[in-house]
């Protein structure tokens, strides 16, 4: 069976510090990978998606970047965090190749920038 | 991408059926309707999906209108644990990439 893990689960970072959130998927190959953010009391915002190693599409201009160094690894990064980067970050995956495939989400990472 | 519209919030009495509507009037023929829910501080949980036929699983039923412009998620016997935000989304059916956009969803409160 397939599983998705992301870490850390929670972190508190000072403004201007770097960020690295990591996500890995097991039990499948060549998945679509996604990073979403949810600000407090808001809906889900798609940040990045990837259809393969090194292939990253950004949905909104922002202070964040994403990388996919391996097939089942997706990393969300920032060189200098802003207060507005606080939120709940979710990694997700889906199968490629056909429409109608389910998206599965990780447990989420709570980021508080202070 | 087809857009969806849902009511902002709904209440349902515990033990009664919760019927959550969703409009997707611009849906394309190869796009599926998906439902997820998100309990506070957790990742969204997949509930059910369908193309044109009604679907049922252990969690819920999905009723899709014949013209596919709207659908209803039915939780047959709502419990307090069903209190969550429910998202109705439509999948972009391209094989080269697959981008999924979530709207604000419906906040369902199950009342004792």
C-alpha cells in the first residue's frame, strides 16, 4: 500500500531564518506531487506541483521554492521566512497517467514564524 | 478547470442525514467530481468520487445529476465526528499534469 509522510509536524522559526519541509511517498513510482498551504481559517492554496524529478510548477509568486531531487521526495524551502509564511503546509500525491485518480494528503506541518 | 460552488456552512442534527450540495456547471465530460473533508488540524481525507453514476461507499453516497452540473454528498447518519469542512472539487483530466484546486468548502457542524 502507498503511504505519504511529511516532517517536521510542527516548527517555530524566527523571521529571516531558512525553511525545509520534506515529504516522501512510498509504495508507488512516478507520482504527481503537490504542496499546499492553508492559512488560519482559510482554504487550501496550491503552491507547487510536480510531475517528475526536477519538474516543478509554481502556482503563485511567493517567498517559497520547491524541489524534487528524487522520484518520491518533495521538498519545500525558503531562504528567509516572512511572518506571512505561517500556516499549515500539506504535501499530497496522486498517480499519473489518467484522470480521476485520487489525491492523498500527508499529515501536515504547522509552521509558525515569529 | 471547472469551478465549484458550495454553501459556506451547514448544520445537521446528530443521527440525521447530512446533504451537502455542490454546483459544477462548467464541468467537462472527462472530469470527475471528488469529495474530501478536513477535520481541524488534519490533512484532507478522501471521501468519494464519481463521473456520472451515483456512488456509495462505507463513508457516504454521491448523487450526480444527469446533466452533471451539480452533485450532493450524503452522510446517511451524521455523527459529531463528521463535523468538518467538506470540499467538492473537479479533477483536471490531463495526462501531462494534474493540478487540483480546492475552494473554501462547506463547514458542516453536527449538532447533538
